C-alpha cells in the first residue's frame, strides 16, 4: 500500500523529511510531490549526510543529526503556528 496512490487532497499540512543516505528517499520525495498536487501545504527537506532513521533514533551523539532533528521540530512548529512555507 502506498499513500501516493490515494487522493491526498484535504489532508492537513505535512512535514516530509528524508535522509540523503536513505533507501526510502525517493518515496519520500514522491509523497511530497503527491501532497502538493493534492493542494496540501508541505514542508519538505532532504537532510544531507543523514541515514534512514536518524530522527527516530535520536542520534544526538552526532551534532549533524541533532541539528537536522532541530530543523524538523522547527518545521513542525511552523505548521502548528499556521505559517506558510518559504
């Protein structure tokens, strides 16, 4: 099952974060495109040098992963504040 095959119109604003070294990066990019086609507000970013699961694993040993997780939290905060993405 893939969400890009569904009608995504009407979904709430969404944050899509992929990792540079992630086998699912292309699927994340396709999801962001499909959401935009459905007129959904999307913040999306590919984090350079990161691997799959860097946010879930809270890899705070890596300063780069900690900064990337912080950017994800900033994006989520913007959505809650109803700010239009730049």
